[in-house]
C-alpha cells in the first residue's frame, strides 16, 4: 500500500505565539535591516515594485504591507506533475511527500567500502531505481555528472530524469542558457509551452544565500524561471553560529526572511508563479564550522519551517533524511529516520534529500535509496496516525471473542491486516535461525539485491518520436 499526500501536522514544535514572534521579527528584518541584491535585473524589479533601494550598497528594504501583498500573490497550492498522472503531487496545507535531493559528487559502494565520482550514467540508473520505489514520491536530481562540461550539465541532468522515470523532476540549474535549454526540452516533452504550464513536468531550484542575500547568478536565474512560469523552490541554508545566530529561533528568523525574498521576487516578476517557500537550515559543528546534515536540530528547524509555511499559506520545500555517516551503519539509519519523521509529522509538503544521501550530502548510495524507501514507508505510516471509528474500535468483535479468545481467524483481521499495518519490503522479521539459514545478510546486502533486481526490470523511456525530437533540437544532450 503506497501512502503519499497524507495530512501531517500532529507535531507542532512552535506555539501560535512563537509563530507570530518569528513572523514579526522577520518583518522587522526586511523593513529595518534590509537585504542585499547583487542581480541588477532583480534590483530594478524590487525598485519598480515600490521597495526602497540603495543602489550603491545594493540594499533593499520593504514595508510589512508590501511583503504581505507579495506573499498573498503566490499560490497556496501547487500541482507538480509526472509523465504518469498517478505520480502527480499536490503541495500545500499539511500534505506530505518525500523524495530525493542533493547534488552529490560521489557514489558509495558498500561492498568495497569506497566511493567513486558520480557520472551521468549513475543519474540514469538512480532515476530508474527511484521510479520503482513507491515510498519515494518525486525525483529531485541527486548527483552531479563529473565528466560533463558545465554548459552541458543542466540539460543532461534533466534529460536523464525525464528519460528514466515517470515521477516529477526537480533540479537546480547552473547557467541561464542551461535553464532555457531545460525549459525548451520540457516543452517538447509536454507538447507545448501551454501544456507545460498546465502540467509542469519539471520544476527548478534557485537558492537564496544566507544571510539576507540574493546573488547575481541565482537572482538572474530566478527572474528567468519565474518569467517562464516554471514552478520554483527558493530554499535558504542558514547555518547556526556561522551564517545565522547560534540559536534555533534566530536561525529560523534568517531562514524565513531569506526564503521570503525569493517568494517576493517571483511574484514581482510574474504574479501567481508557483513558488515553494524552502529550508535547508541546519547547524554547524562549532569545533571546526563543519556543515551537519544528520543532526536532530536540522529536523527541528525544518519542522518549525513547515509551521511558518502553513502560517504564510505557502507550499513548503523541506530538508530531511540525510546522514553525516560515511557508511551504511546504525548512524546512517537513525539520523535519516529522525529528521524525516520530524519533517513529515510537522506537515512539511515536499521533503527533499529524504532518500539516498550520506556523508554531509556529498555522496549517494544506491543501497541507501532502498533503505530510505523502507524508512519513508514507516514514516508515512506514522503520518497516517491511528484512525478511531466504530470499525477500528471493534467493540462487537471484542464482545464476540470474549476473554481468553483470539482474533486470528476473524474477518475483521483479514479486512484490516494489510491497510492497518506497514508491510516492509526490506526489513528482516525472521527468527535468528531463519535469518542465518538465508545467509545472515546485513541490511545493505539485502538492499543491494533489491537494487540489482529493480534495475534489471524494463525502464521507462520517452516515446521514440518525442525522444528523437528532443535529441535533434538540443545538440548538447549526451544520448
């Protein structure tokens, strides 16, 4: 049974009063401190919208009324589509979906306990693998093809996704020309520019630089993406004690302001642009200022971010599921599970990085996709919660069976046994004797077998005419 788009929100780390205090402080920062904009294109747009602009310092300030007006122009619900409609996801409210993420440079090989550089072929294989893992709901391009020149990276990454999975494709882009190529390719696949607007098969990411800065590259990219009406996530990555205050509340303020900057710019460019308020907020190891990906504080910050997104009625791009471990060990499991669970129970809409990433998001593992698919199945079962009604309370059955009886053969048991309980595809629930008789394999070894089995199955591919049209019109694609 696949669970997705379920309502979270049972975990609320912030009180209503705390949410208002974070909001009020964020508004003070935007109006009194301001933010830096290095993109002249974006700076002109902010000034045209009524912001106070200091061109010498590239500093922008807006009053609270204008900020609210721009936030309210953004859609509170966004549909991100797959080539198969069954893979569409509807973001907003407290509906929860989880998927891949990252721009990892390496692939971990647990059989030899080593990592190697990721290639475009890895991206194709991971897309094929994720296409068959039901608890991973979308495909955010997770690796960087090290062998390709920069000008070929964007279109080849998105083509690898579109040609190997029917799930929704999101990814970051590195150049304006690359972004335009990707949009053109997606229009070909969708059938037209209008079809792509109606059913967005792709979405993009344009990061805001913490603290309080829109740089030239991402500013220009964000304007280009919004003008084309492509859904875009605007995440920020404040790091406690480094690029934001050491306190979680102070970091939450910076994360809120930073992501709202992207939201506002998209609505100035093109009111109604589908935009995701986003967070990659986490803490640092203050001994050496190292970025941490698997800390419980990352889970708490992103859970709080979900509540802020719900306050602003914006879809939320959250981060969870990573680990700082360098191998597929217990640390990898508990860090991935905890941050995913905190995000999901808070009602985060789009949990990226939820599968596959390890070693501070520098590395992916094919086996970890399978392991995280299992974790996410359990997480989504927790989001579903416990349904209480006359059928599930089962008073009549309890009365019928009575003291000392059992419920094994009851029709009620047969009816609910598969839907009420998560059915694992990886976890071992055998006795030790049975486990040993089957080879005594560790979790990663069983996951490795599943990887091989799934990759041996037929793959999704774009239809031959569409594939040929894409390849003939966009020469940079490595087919």
